[in-house]
C-alpha cells in the first residue's frame, strides 16, 4: 500500500489506489533539485528537536461508520479552516492499521477514527510511504522536488537520492540511510504489500524497481512495454501488483495504447489484455482498488479526448464502463469536445466512492454512491452538501467517511 507525505501532483486531485492511495502523476518530469534529506546514519528518531520542527501537526478524529462495514448514508459538515484534516491527501490501510499523509504531516491510526501525528517519530518533511515485508518504509525527499501543491507528489530528485526510514509498527522509525539501487530522476508511482514494494522510476525511459524491505532495490523487467514512455500508475489489489504501461507498438494513427501488466510477486510480470474500445485505443492513467474489484480512469485520444472509466476483476482483463458507474456522462460543449463523467471517482483499497457534480460542474450536490466491486452501486442518502472551493482538489476516502474540499462527510 502507498501513501505520500507532502502533496504534489497534477491538479486533477485523483488519488489512485491506496497504494497510492489513491495517486496520479504529472505527465512531464518536474524541476529537479538536489536532495537535502536526513543524514543517512542508522538511528531511531526521538527527541525534542523533531517535536519542535513539526509542532504544527495536530491529532484529529474522523467520526463516522465502522471501518470495513457498508455505508448507508453520509452527512456533510464544513471543517474549521485550521483543521489538520484539510491537509490530508492520501490514506492507506496496511496490516498494522492506517496511515494518512498530506501537506502538513503524517498520522497513524489503529482504528481508522483517531489519528495521531508522528512528530518526533519520523522527522522528515516529505516522504513516500509504502508497506513492505517488515512493516513500512518511508522514502524521504526534499519537498522542493514537487511542482504541484494540490494532490499527491511524484518527486523529481536528482539521482533519486532518497533516505529510507523503516518501521515495524508505524510508530517507531529508524533511519536506514540511502535507498540503494534506485535509479532515474523521478518517482512516477509506488505500490506496496506484505510481499514488498515496487517503484516506477523515470529518467530517459521508464524503469521498475523492487524491494522486499524498502532499503535495497533491484531492477525488474516488464515485458511488452514502450521504452520511450513510463508506466503511469502502480497499485496492489486483488492479491497482485498492477501496472498501467504504454504498449510497445503504437497504432497506425500514432497512438500508444495502454498495456496492463500484473504480477503475484512484483518480480515476474505477465501481460494483460488491453481494453477494447469503439475507436482509438484506451489511455488508462489511474488505478483504483476496491475490496472485490478494480477500476481505472483515463481517456480516449482524440480532438476533445473522452474521459473514460474501466473495470476489472483481476487487473489482467479490462472492460469499459461507458456509463461512468452511477453518475452518467455528459457531452462537453463544442464540436468534438468529448464526454466526461458528471462527478468523480475515488477509492481507499476497500470501497469505491462516486460523488456527483452539479449540472454546471461548478459545485458538488452531496450525492454519493459506494461499491465494493465498481459494478454494483448503492446510493447514500445525504444531509448537506460539501464545500468545494474552486482552488481545492482534495477528495480522500477514509475508513469512516470522506474528505471532500473543505468538508467532512461522515458515513453511517
């Protein structure tokens, strides 16, 4: 599972699976900076200095439904402007509980309701956090390596000089020094599980790295993918690692279709079936994971570029969801401008949540649906509607409810 500390990505605010919880990336490498990371000496972090550095971090609660249980309604409430919850950009469930990260810190929770800031335990400003065979790893990087402040970061770090911190329980963290073996200049996506963690890196071409513990890394070969472009997203779901990669051979029109890939171990990869489309090929860019299914979002190349959703039960075979789940779609104004969903989709590795836009797309209605598999949806009776400022892109599913814009949606 993946979470990130310090939010930086494309303004879509899409969080792919909680291995990224959720997690999109910019299409071009951001500004590269030299790493100014924690000194790579092996130590366990404690002491008042770290507490002072992260004094702004505060605990918070997320009231709502019992984690893991079906939602039956949702009540939207505006959050105070100084709520630390507003800075969260990703939440991941791992075998030791939950981790939340964002612009202002990193928090842990054993019940999905009460969240405690790490403060002294992990004295870094920005890190990618993923599950490993031994617990968790945090790959720390200079926050200046992120170009966008709105969503999840794909850091551009010269030489990928990242410091690895590990934890068996999410509470005590040890500095393990440089993450040895990572190559490239940018991390595009990360996905972890109890079997280890994979990282898609970018330089002159895409590469995939694997590590059991997050400290030492090895390169992994992925078949039938283009050497010119990088894999857009990685996730772990349905008991396997998943990748969305550019296919090796472009079409006659010059389009590069998406090539899904999957692996049980993270080391040996199999080629999946690209989803069929009525015309030009699928361009899938974001993975989302549910309890009983997988979804992906992306586009069909063209003048306007239709937004599309896809579904899969195993990550190997995909089919288009032309109705956009329960939301339906609308044709954009202007000739050949494509179609889009009337709302957006998020997931937390357990459930999918679809949230509806108003008819003009300027606000949210408060209407929401949930699904375990991405195919069978349940409408949630709602109270109120979320505050959705024009410059806000955060929408994060928690075990007990959902953060959207400036509001908390408590499920029941």
